[in-house]
């Protein structure tokens, strides 16, 4: 099954966090593939992140509820969007 995810990521070069929507991710989610897709998607930004991207969390795009730990959201304890 494929789903669209909103992905929180951190650029470890400057420690800034941001989010991006990644479409058609196969479930269960492969963390390496997700990181690569975020890297590809953000290349076209005016100020793209470096190659030092760390995934901080992700959740289905169509979810109206975000929980810090559970079936619809997995995250780093340092994710500023999940506090």
C-alpha cells in the first residue's frame, strides 16, 4: 500500500527543522528510502538542506490527529513539530 506522508526533517549541518510532503511512500516505511525521497524533493528549494538530513518524524498527510508515539506518528524526541 502507498500513502502520502508529511515528513519532519532536520538538516544537521545547521540544525534547522522543516516539513515536506512526500507522495506515494510504500508501507511499511523504509527509513533510508524516506530520507532519500526527502533529499530529492528538497533539491528544488531556494535554500535546500545539505545532504546531512535526519528524519525527525512523519505522519499521514490526511491525518487530522498527530500523536507523539503511536500508529500514525513516529518521531525523534527532539522534533520541534511534535511538542
